[in-house]
C-alpha cells in the first residue's frame, strides 16, 4: 500500500497526500527521541513548532507542563475535538529500523508517535481548508501527555480541554484513535458502548508470624496464605460475574521472604482488575476484599487489602459511533469501515473525555495483508506502520469537517 490517501474527495485527497511526508518525518523523529509520561518536552516542542509554522493558536503547559490545546476557528457547526496522546514507555527497543530509539530503556511501543503524527497531519489539512474556504465548525486539537498510567486525559479535562475555558468554544463531541496491530492496514473500526475496560489495581499485605522453617507448626506462614489467595482470586470471575459479562482478576506480583529456611512475617501480593461494567467493577472490588481477608484468616493470618481505581471504562457514545461509520464510509469507502468485534481488556484514559462529552474511540489498522505480523502493542519489537498515516489523517480530517 503506497503512502497515498484514497479519500473519495479528490481535492481533499490531494491535501492529505501533501500532509503525509512531513507526518512520517515527524513520526520517525519522535520515535528516535521517546519520552515517558510527563517528560514529553521534546515531543511537545516539536508539536508547537509545527503549530506555529501553520499559525494555529494554542495554549501550552497543560497537564503537568507538556500538554497542548490548539484551536482552529470555524463556522457555526457543532464544535468538535480530536485527541492524540504523546508519551512513550520504559521499554528497551529491539527493532532494527533506521529510526530506532536513541534513548536507552525508552521506546514508542504503543504507537503514540503515530497518533501525534496523524493529528499534526490533520492539523495541516484543516488549516489549509480554513485558509481556502473556511471550516464548517470550530475544531480543537488535544495533545495530551501521560496516557501510559498517568491519567493525562483526566488532567486535560480538569484543566479545561473541553469546556472552552482555555481556548475556543466548548466542545460538543470528541474523537480519538489508536493504532491496532490486529486490524488490516487501511481499515478503521469502532463499536458503540464499552470498547476498553476499566483498569484497577489491588495490593494485599498479609501479616503472619515468622520463624524457623523447620518448625512451621509454631508460626503462621503468610506465604501459604498468599499462594492460596493468588490461586483463588481469578476464580472470582466464575462466581461473581455473569456469563454474558466479562472481567479479569490477575495476580501479577508475589513477594515474601529472603531466606530458604526462614518463614517470613509478611507477604505481599498485587495484580490487576479489568471490567466492562461499573456494577461488575464494584462487585469485584468487594469480593476481592472479602476473599483475601477470609483466606488469610483461614491460614491464621491477617490481610490488609487496598484497591486503587485506575482508568474508567472507555464507553463510546452510540450516536457518535453511528456518525463515525456514516462519515468514514463516505470518505474512505464502506469496505474499509469495520465493526470492532468485541471490547478489549486493555484500558485508555480517553475514557475521561467520554465522561464529559459524547465520544468515539476507534482503531486504525496497522496489519498489511502481504506483510509480516505486526508485533503487539507494548512489545519491544513494535513499530507504528507509516502506511497507516494517510488513513488516520483522512479519518480525523473527515470527522472534523462532518462533526
């Protein structure tokens, strides 16, 4: 698939094609210099450099200092926002691409370099349309830091990204995308309702009574309690969640002891909870506390359970999703617009925007039919597919124009 847009409007296709090369150049530049959450200073500077060259007004220093909110004035159509996240991950890159990360232990393993480049490309196209004919509606561009666990989306909302207090009028609808290795190159997909899960964390501190490993009858072994709890927690899904719902409870850390012949005083267990319904989320929280405390007591130990709520469920507005399907079918062709088959247990802080205004989060396909398998997100071998950038720009531009 060439670096070319197949938008059905020839004039718009020409503008998108012109925006692709600098977007690819920017994407590779960002990939070489990845920055983790709330440290995206070079990334933010690169975005502002382009916005200034395009004479697009913006406000900066949001969400801890690197967030940017840009605005394109338009007609009396309903104001719309487009969002991209900017941060990289603390992963050592293992690709062999020419634009490989130059920062040890840091890489764009989730494709946020591609997301930024798509939105900057859309900004180029929309700015040119604004110069030629004017935009039918105001458009706000949201460049947010800290998606990878930092809640940058929540911070952007709290600091006025959508309510019109910082720049432009209040937003009435927002769109965001994510590169998707499991979807074909040139395709887009979304679904109404829950699309990504809530992601919460649990931590359990189990207190026993330590002593000599040769005298277990004289102590209270927290390691045995922790092991029993770790094996039991995933089973809560079978007993607490209806078969037509979905949830995951996964222990991921268990730490205890320093010597083979000493029963420790304390064991620590932690893991993740993923849910697609708020009712299920709260039910599992209660069940985890009850199970941990009960099983610890059965082992003559005591458990202190802490549950930390993370990102909420990413819920797509049904009407906005229907509008997405209609707009993209007309812009790039019905055959390239798919239904996202089922919610995924990954999480996204785009969820915070959807709690304020109608929102649609969609997948941008990265997997070429004739190409090698694209590694999964967060893999040290992942690299965003540059050939997806034209479709991403076409999608974002078309949604901005149509509202």
